């Protein structure tokens, strides 16, 4: 008699597990702040997860905990089953401000992590060139940050975060400082990059439309204490363009998200 052994399906096994994570900050002015309380979350490999919530609900803290930049007060984070204890090579991070070094050219900025991680110079150099082409900055490699628009600076910081080819990209309100039009264009660009590189992306925003337009799932957080309000599946077809925002499905889901955030919708 033969016994059938089920093969493990790697595509559905959890990539990141956030298990019962709480984070308390002791402050001098506000006493104890419960930035995160009992967060349980599984992130699938290759998915695009948007994290949506009002200011102060713990989005950045959650991202820092996942990145290993902050050790949670309790609970833990597993990446492919291994506990995250410190920032590792598996993660690339993009912040709201591009934080490029003004004295380094665009390409030298992108090469920063190669130097920090001790990657081979030739390999890193070729990758930097490819990434700069991918984010549409092939023509701007030798420019300095002050010569770039805000959108271009953010493209450079995305290329920098991808240089060491991390499977996970964490983005904390990366387009928050950009005007509405540039923001939409960057969203489209990001989906194109995601489609090409198949990273797992955790994208933090407080913009309902942006969260919905980009994501496979939207995690909605609530404040005081920072916790999960709801996790919704987004079933909009891909590839997406901006027209998807005018569909009834988009409108309905956006309305639901606004209700969750407690916004007055005029009804
Ligand atoms: N290092 C810190 N020390 C003290 N309080 C903090 C610290 N970081 C965050 N907080 C507090 O924790 C809460 C959540 O912050 P944060 O994660 O930055 O929220 P969000 O990114 O959603 O705006 C806020 O009340 C914030 O003031
Ligand atoms: Mg934040």
C-alpha cells in the first residue's frame, strides 16, 4: 500500500507572520502609549498589501517591527519561519522622504546598500544601471539629488531599496510628499515594477484610493491602541490603470473603507 504524501504548496505558505505583536512606548509627556496591540497578520509571498489608517494608529511602528528595526514589547515576527531579530538583507525600505545623500550622485545613492552589505562591485554596478532604467532614471544617473523633482527622488530611493534584491519591500507613505498627479503616476510605476520584480510589498498610506488602487489586500488599522480593524480582499482585475477608479466596484469598496476610517461620507 502506498501512502499519498501531500506536497507543500510553497506559494500559499506564509511569508511573514506577525504573531500577537504589541508595542508600548513609555513617554515622559503622555505616559504609556499603546502603539500596537495584539496584532496578528499573515502576509503571503508576492502579494501587495496596503496598510491604511489614520495618523498615529501605529502603521510606521508595525513597519519597523516587520523590518526588524524595532523589537516589539511582546509577540514576534517570522520571515519564512525564522524570527526577525534585526534588520536583514531580506528587506528593502522606502520612507516618505527620499533621504538621499546630497553629495552623492543618483547612481552612487542607489549603490549605497551594496557598500554597506559588501556586494561585489561589478554585480552591484550592473544592477544599479538596470534598476535606474527600470524606474525611469536611466538618463539621470549622474545627476545630484537637488537636480531631481520629488517624484524622481522617490524613484531613486525605490531603486536603492531594490539594489540588494530583497524579497520584501516595505514602503512607509512613500508618495506622501508628492502632489496628487505625480502620486498617481508613481502608483502606476510602482505596479509596473512590482509586476516585473514580484516582490512582496507592504505599502503604508492614509489615502483610501491609493491603498485600494494598488493592493491585493487592504489592512485597515484603528488608533489608541493601534490595532487591526479589518482586512479586506481587493478583487479588482489586474493589470490596473487609473480607469479602474471610476468603476462601481472601486467606488463601493472605497466607501466601505471610508466608513471603517470613520469618515463622514455625507449619507
Ligand atoms: N519612538 C517612539 N516613542 C514614543 N512614542 C512613539 C514612538 N514612535 C511612535 N510613537 C507613538 O506611537 C503611536 C503610533 O505611531 P506611528 O507608528 O508613528 O503611527 P502612524 O505611522 O500610523 O502615524 C503614536 O501615538 C506615536 O506618537
Ligand atoms: Mg507613520
